[in-house]
C-alpha cells in the first residue's frame, strides 16, 4: 500500500497550483521580437523578452518571459523556447489587445 503523508500531498498541490500563465497585460509585445516584453508576459521566442528568456510552460505549451534563474520553476521548461504555433499565438495576443483596448 502506498502512503502519502499530508506534507507531501500539500507540496504536490501547491506545485500544481503554481503553474505559470502569460500575463495578458503584455499582449501587445507578443511576437514583436524587439525585447520589450516584461517578465511574466507572453512570448514566441527569446527575442520578445527584455530578459532574453522565453520559457515554455509545460502544461499549456505557451511561452512566458522569465528570468533565467527562474526559467525552470513553476512548470517552466527553460529559456530558448520557440513557439511552433507562433502565428496563432500572435493572432490570439492581437485579439486580446483589441479586447483590452490598449
């Protein structure tokens, strides 16, 4: 019988809840390649990010700008992500910009 103690269960639950999602406030900078995207903003490659680090989020497959030191935390798979669906990601970001009005 496998026993999972409460501390292990809580650690797993907190990790599962800590998954990163790109911040919609930076939608205008997604796919621009000009290094203007802030940390936690969406990205399609390292060129989008002011930190020069676009990390793929394991659960969603999306890119998020990250500090290199944090690029392997909270479900991120490290710097160097290049979005294979960049056209769709950029279109989704542009739709978000229209929705936000800025």
